[in-house]
């Protein structure tokens, strides 16, 4: 009889026990931890993981909350917008799920500003990443990682012994799904506003077994810790990507050629530029694609040094107008968080008119181009360059009558900008965030005859 009663009690309690054990992730995890649950990065880097710590210190992982543009975007745009519009209210806390996960888990919303030097400044810290055990759901996205801080630290190598903490081998740390928990994001309008992991998964590199870590955490001979033996393949904690000029340069190969080599003034010549994405495992640009600019600028210089700008030929696809630089206004919805009724917007591109732009235009609920990904209700045509994709652009140009006889050099150059110039200027973002970087270039020549 006692056994039967015990069994009945267990049957009743099991659902409640399982519910209590269920891991809270995503928005449900807000406030479920304390700052004190996580080690400070300097604890990891002071004696054991010195080299990793120094790599992390100069990577964007350590600046995801303190980086100037992220701070301005969060406090000038996201927070005030969330306080005015119930539809996007979740971004006030949600941004920190990836930009400062321990602040999010501690329920510190909004966290103190970076100048207050709180623990939110640790951004994506060592202990956070190495105490994530997996993700919940079918697709890693929107900080649906499972965070289990404690004495056990998880990593990608078996048989590791540490005098400072327990270690456990984690297949999750060898998987690109770890990256996807933050590098995929659906916004309040159910739009995939960040999809770097999904782009990789749909592309050729995933099928060949090349993971995110293989490119962004490259391997070299070294030591995992100061007291450890040398290993042939230590993962470097560099996390180099869109903010690293060395990573961006050369991403796209360019070649340009004419359809005729000798041409007289007044005649037409057509140049074809081929752009090949030979380096990224996802589309380029990716991530915060609403604010990235990648554009092709083509010039011709005659024998006397006169320079002419060549405008790209239109292809006629839907919403192509967003992919050709123009003197037009955009980003009118910034007026909501900035409290400027009937805001007219600011210059959309800030680059030479007629240049081809490789972008994914984000559109607000009124169909206007937006820089605020949380307020994105739809997309225009995605005209970014996919992995191993080649895009062809043509420039049909009539040689000017005053072109000097002799060789004319035509130069096609691809430039990358993390933020449009006029957006940076208007919001007070440091100039270097909008400085163009030359990705690659190629030159060809024709001969002007008279």
C-alpha cells in the first residue's frame, strides 16, 4: 500500500520536477542569473589564459556592449523606441541577450552606460561562452543558448585537466550552432534581420564541413593555457570579421575588361566587371546588413589625367533603385526614437551617384528604408554577394569628345563601409566607423584614337 501511494505521488510530481528542471532560454532567461555567477574575464587572463585574454581584449567580442556605434544605436535609438512602441518593446532587454549576455541574464535592463564601467562592459565574456551547454529549439537564434555558469567550463578539446576549474568536452563548442544563437535574429515583425549562420548553412562551406570557427577562430601551434603542453591546433580567440580590415581586404576578387580595345571619341564602349566572392562562407556583407555599405566605383583616366566617373548599367530587377547610389533621403523612422515628428530623413547613401551597391535593403512598416533592424517589416531585393557567387556589372559609356588620344586606364574598385557617412554624422558616431575601406580593385586599358 505504501509503495502504491509513493508511486502515485511520484506520478503527480514528475511533471512539476521536469518543469522546474527545464532550462529557461531567450526572453524567458531574463533575470535568471546574477553577475556573481560569472567569472570576470581578467580572472581567466591574469595567469592561465593570458594569450587568449589579450586576443579577446582587442576583438569585437569584448566590445559588443561598449563599442561606440553599438552604444549610440542602443541608447539613442533602440531604448527610446522600445519605450514608445509596444511592438518593439522587447529590444530594450533583448539587444543585451547577445551584446552583454551576463547583464541580460542578471536582469540589468537597460544596463549602465559604458562610461559607468559596470560588469555589462564585459560584453561577450570568456566565462559566458565557456559555460554555454547548448541551445533550445530547432534553430539557434535570438539568444536561445542554454547558460549554466559554474565550476565546469566547456570547450572543444577532450581530456583537458585544469587546476582552476573542472573541464568538460563540448561538441556544441565545435559546432556552428553556437555562433547561430546570436548571429541569427528574428525581430518583432518575424523578419530574419540577422542570418549569418543560416546563410552559411545554406551555402557550399557548410556542406563541405567548414565551420564558422574554422575561419573566425583559426588554428595554430601553441598552448591552451600557460601551464599546458604545446598542441598543434590551438583555436585562436581572434574572432576577426567585419570590423577587421585585414579580414575584409581581398574578400571579393574583381576583374574588368572592355568589349573593344581601340575606340574613337563619340563611340560607345562597354566594360564588364566580374566580382567573385572567394572568401566568405556567408553573404557579403552580412550580420547587421541594414547598416553596411559595399559598392563598386568605376573611373576612367585619359592620357592627360582627366578623370571620368562611369555609372553602372541598370539590370531592371525589382527594387533595383536601392542598389544604385542616388541623392535621396531615407531612415525617416529614426524620428520616432529621436522625438522628431515628420522627420524628413537623411541622405541614404553618401557615395557617388550611379555606383552599384551590394546590399539588403531593410524596410520599415511604411515601406521606407530603415537603419533600425528591430523596426524592419519587410525587405527589398537582396543584392548582396553570396559565397562563391560571381556578379557581373556592365558600364556602357560614350567616350567624351575631349578625351585625350592615347591609353585610357579604367579602374574598378570595391569599397566597404560599416555605416553610411550621413548616419554616422547625424548620430554623432566617431568618423572612423564610417571610413570607407578599399576591398579590392582591378584596372584595364583601352586606346583612344583620333
